[in-house]
C-alpha cells in the first residue's frame, strides 16, 4: 500500500486549485498585495469576457467597450476584497455576479455628458497629466513629454503580463525590426522596475486600468499612482538611452 505523501512545493505550482488557495491565504491572512495582483491577473480574462458579453447586449448607444471593461475590472477588484475563501463558494461564481452587477449599475448611471469623454480619452488624459512638468525650459519639458508618450505607445498591448488566453501579440510583417527590438528591450526593462512602479506600468498599459483602479489594487491614492507612473517612465527613458 502506498502511503499518502505531503504536498511538495512543486505540487503547489502545478495544481491550480492549491496555487489559488495559497494566493488567497497570502492575501487574506498575510496582507500580501503581490498575491492580490496575481489574483486580479488570474481573473482579468473573466472580467473582460463578461464586459464583452454585456457590451454586445448594450442598449445605451453612448457607452463604449472601454466603459464596460472599466466597470468590469472595478467589479473584479470589489469581488476580490469582499470574497471569503473560507465559505467554500467558488470565486469565479462569486466574482461573476459582482462584475455583472457593477457593469449594470455603472452603465445605468452614465450621463450623456459624461459619456462624451470616452474611457480611452480619460486614460490618455491621465497619462498626459502625469507627465506634465512645471519646468522653466519649455522645449526640454516638451521633449520629455514626447518621449514619455512615445514609451506609452510602445507599452500599449505589449504583453507585459503573461497570459495564455490573451490575443496573439507577436510582431506582424508591418512592424519594423528596429521597433520590435526596441519593444523587446523595453519589456525587459519593465521587469527590472521597483515593485510598485512595475505594477503600475503592467496594469495600466497591458490591462488598460485607469490610475484610480491601479490605486485600488495597490491600496494607494490616485495621485501617488500618477507619481509612480511618471517615475517609472523616467527610469525607463534613462535606461533605454543608456542601452543604446
């Protein structure tokens, strides 16, 4: 008769159920915010899928897909914070109800005036405000702003967060070799950023989260997220320049 063995560290890595249970334990009982981000990444695809499904059924013509995605991610963050793993309810079912309800509530309260500023425009304005500097040399400030926006353009949808279910982001025939190499270098440099700066860049550019939701994820203020965003892009700009 084979004696049962204790689970090893490898078991925890290869068994999705045990791996998720470990994440919940670390988040709930050890205040591990890194585990919270990994839980968010794990269920991000579910949130986006619910947002896409409800967007296809939309009745409000002024609401854009980005608005549905934003409310979906907000609902997912609420679900993570309110979920009790000890009750035995699967998180996917718990989160689906919270995400669906938050999308419905959010879209219902959107005004025609507020909807004129689309989700995409709100994100772009956040980035712009984060990068603006009060410097006496206007030309130098404009140059740094342009570089920061260019880095953001390269980071958009680069695939900073590993996700087997994400769309294929491999280079196409239209991407120049220089662009591909620069993007690859940029992704490597992002992985070397300080922890909070890395979270801001990954979640804002790969998942498209506005600063307010990244702030909720990290337990910080939106103003602090704006500072971290600018600091991260400054660091990336300097590293990219020195690597040339």
